[in-house]
C-alpha cells in the first residue's frame, strides 16, 4: 500500500468519523458540511378545510417560520375537518396526536369554559398582550386544556347573524332557529331564539334544508360557504371580536431547540399581524361581493343596537363567571383593564 493511498484512506476515515459525530451532536465541524443535519417538522391541523378563509393562517405561519428559521423548521399541513372534527382538534393536540392546531376559542369551551372570554371587547391583540390578558388566558388554557397558546392568527373583525328573515328589530329573533355554538347560545336564548348546534361543515346543509332560519358566524368567510343562497340579510352592528387561536402541544414545543422555539414565537407574532390586516381586507371585499348576490346589511334601530351590544357582553361574562368563577373573575378584571 503506497503512502498516497494510506493518506487518502486516513482522510476518508477522518471525514466519516467526524461527520458522524457532528450528526450525533447536532454541531457542524468547521471545514466540513453539516452532513445529515436534521430539519424539524411540526404537524398542523385546521378546524375547517384549508380551501376556506380559515385555512389562510396556516399559509401565513408556515411562510414566516420557513423564512425566519432558514428552512430549519417546517410547519406541515396535516388536514382540516376532513381529517378530524373541529371540536375534536384541541383534544388531539393536547394528546400529542398532532403538534399544532388552528382553532376557534369556543371549540374547547367544554374543557375550558372561560375560553370564550377571548371574544370580549374590541381591544387590539397588541393591547391585550400589553395588559396581561393573553398571558393570563394562556395560563388558564395550559391548566384546563393542556395546550399552549402560541398566537391569535385571526382578529380585527366581529361576529354577525346572517338570517332568512328581515331583522327589523330584536323581537324578530323570537322563535327562530339559529345555528349556534357556545359563544352565541346565551344571546340567542335571551332573544327568544332556539340555538341549534352544528359543525361548520354542516351549516350550509342546515340552512338549505330549513333546519335553521339563520346562523351566527364571524363576519368573515360567509362567502366561502355560499350562505347568501338562502339567507339574504346580515344583522348590524357586529358583536364580539373574532380572535382564533394557534394551539401547540407543550411537549412538541419543548422538544425544539431554544433557538427554534424563539423563531416559532417570533414568526407566530408576525403571522398574527399579517392575519389581522388580511381579515379586515377580506371582510370588506366579501361584503362587496355578497351585495352583488342580493345580500343586505340591515342595521338595528339605535336603541336595539345598543341593547344588543350590551346584551352580548353581559351574557358572555355571566356564562363564564357561572361556569368558571375563579378563572372568569381573573380574566374579566384584565379584559376590563384592557377596555379602559
């Protein structure tokens, strides 16, 4: 064996050994490529299908994470309601079946009755963060739901009732069947309406078959489901605030290296800002398109409008304080502070 061959063999052995060590420790050796450097991946589910407005937060978050991590962390879309029901998604994240989820706050109200408090008031996400509301909410979520609150990917618009009948005043709701979720139930009951619970995917069919006379819905995404084919009136003013949640399994988060944890938090906040602006722009564009389909926004008389808004906040907190007095009182004090 000549000297040149021995030298070549020794170098190949050295490269192989040091590369293996680098992979094992996650450390790149100067002068050699980071052979086999692993990329992290988090599996993400949405509570409604991706081809609706509710799938958009995934695009914003995935893009921001990819950009800020340099591709070292990927958010992988695992499906929407075709994979798992929206009401079951938070449980699946808590149990580690999936790493992350985009969820409506009311969809985990069973385990965390105070979850619906996130809809209260009109404060911006930044102000809720500054006044400690989001930290307190996240703390309660961890205790009651077993998931971490990563972000608020959709915000900046309210909720509406879209109905078949012309809402001349609040009395016209009496006896009407309205598609509902826990967030709307107390309002409808007070107005004498009959709440009917369905999944978002079943809402159009319920409207089409006359099972319901209208539905409660965020003032966003109404166009996707073509509710305008059966319900030509939207009640104004809007009530509450749309603030959906990005949930993450705590173990999935802790398994990430510290630098990627920081990237994920930073990327989420950036995506939240993008999402808030997008929601407002999309809401305005949807209103214009629905008008071309004959949808009319009917504003309640001033006295009824004020009563309606006061009623929504009163019923929201009454329900929370009844079902979760300790956490409800803590959150209400902070929401009141944010409103002031």
